[in-house]
C-alpha cells in the first residue's frame, strides 16, 4: 500500500475550479489535486508525463504548473482543443487581442440595441432550426466569422472554447444532460452579451494561470486513439497519470455534439474509436470481452512508451455490462503481469464514501472506483 500510506486521496471540500480547471464543461473530470499530488511526489522538472485519456486536460494543466513536459491524447477533438486552451499560457499580446475582440462584439451589440437587426445568414449545421432560434444562430455565426478573421491561433482557439462553452445555454437543449428541446425565448443580443461576459471570466482565469508559469515546458496534444500510440517513441515517458472511460457509463462523443457541429470538429472519429462507450455496450450490445480487449491494447501501449521502472497511475471504475458487474481492479490484476506491469498498489473507494472524489452519478450497484499504481518491469 505504498500510496495509501504516503498520500491522502480524499479531496472532499477542496476547490476543483482554480485557475483554468473550471473552463468549459466536461464530464467525469478527476480532481486536479490528484495529478497535482502525484506529480509532486513522482515527477521532476523536465521529465515527461503522459495522459492517454486527457479529456479536459487536468493532468496537462498541473504538469505545466510544475514545470513538467506533458503529452495528452484523446479521441475526442473537442477534448483536445479544450486541453490545449486550458494548458497554454497567454502572452500580453494575446490578452490585448482578446480585449480588442470584446470591444468589436460590444459594438455589434450596440448596433443591435439601436435597432439594426442582424441580417446575416446562419451557418448551416445539422438540425439547425430544431435546436437553435434564428437570432441565436445568427449571433453565433457572427462570432464565428469574427474569430475567422483573426490570425493568432492561440487567441482563436481560446475564443472558440468560450463560444463552445455557451452553446448549450443558448440552444433549445434543456441542459447539458437533458436532450429535450424547449423554447427558451432568447432575446436579441443575449448570445453576444453572454459571450462577452464568458470571455472576460475565462480571460481572467487564463491570465491567473499564465502568471504562474515560470518554467519553459512543452505540452503536446494528439487527437488519436490510445490503442495505437505509434507517434510516441518506446521508453520515452517518465510517468503516466490517467483515467480511462468507465465502461458503459458515457458517450463522450455525443456529449458535445452541437458544440462540435458549430466548430466543425469531427464526430465520427470519436464515435467509432471511443472505448467503453454506452453506444458499444448498451446500443450495439457488445460482450464484456470487447472492453477487456480494448483495455489490454491501451495498457500494452502505455507499457511500451514508459521508461523501464516508470510508474502509471490509473483511476478507473467498475461497470455493468449485460447485467454483469465487471470488477475492473480484478480484470487489470489478471492481465497486468503478462504485459509487463507489476501492480504496486490498488486503493478502492465506494462512491458512497468518496462521492466528491470522482463521479457521484456512479455510486450504485456495488461499483467501486480504483486508483491503481503500476510499475513497468
Ligand atoms: C474519464 S475521461 C478523462 C477525464 C480527464 N481525466 C479530465 O480530468 O478531464 C475519459 C476520456 O477518454 C477518452 N477516450 C475514450 N476512448 C479513447 C481512446 N480510444 N483513445 C483516447 N481517448 C479516449 C474520452 O474521450 C474521454 O475524454
């Protein structure tokens, strides 16, 4: 029990939203204190940490803050864009460009308030009229067109993430988790105003984050499938900190569907390559063995890219597939040795006890979450 003795993983009550961690919704994030603590204990400045399921970039942000190089991989294009924005420090010039952009949008708002209604044709996206009011679609299109005119890619990506963060609020979708279409009666210029306010809020967060970055590090992010990490050299990674999907729990590719349509991000790649999705195990009714097979492929790749004696910290939860409870710690115990990992430690928690630690919606049917420590031998 190396870790349980050395560290305390009960982050109940800790602020999870500091610096850029709160930017943009993303499901099943782990608490930033987890990678923060593990990086402090097990990584040195200049080393490389990998998160092969980087999601919203929690590990990458913490690595940047500690002067550690990071590689993030996610099958979901929006996750990659979000990770990039959250873990990239702004320079003063970027800040000034955003302030200038806000003024531009404020002028458009002023024009609308003076009675000059927008005449722009909304961008064509699938099911536009069902999910978006005409005035909202026009305002989103206006923001996108203004972003397109910019040259600074860091600023463009930041503004896209701000826009993406308000898409569900201004759509007819009831909420991030409820897919019913309702009439929200969104007034003219509401979308533009919300965008301006969010831009200011996110800019403050990003500047606070940027001021804390002192060391020069690299953060590389790949929109790829972690069953094939052939773009990462063998034995090149010092440490892995990650949380793969919990099988049959989410469809990450569906969660940000409208956002991706507006931002022209690919949906199909994530749809067909996401492992452990509800689509695979509830809709397509794949057997539990498919989950084990996919996990083994990912673990083989993690083993290949880690340096000898390198550690991998995996946060993962049990699941139910075809009414069978899959105790994932036992599954991983079963295959680890054979593929080159020693198991150093498994800390398990009932969600009832640690409901703020990982994913509260998961506290059911005897399922547990585990923090598994592996060492490449
Ligand atoms: C539990 S979430 C990770 C959340 C992350 N720790 C955070 O704090 O934001 C799991 C992630 O795995 C990604 N994923 C699923 N299948 C994948 C695959 N084959 N390759 C890479 N990423 C994948 C999903 O898109 C999702 O972002």
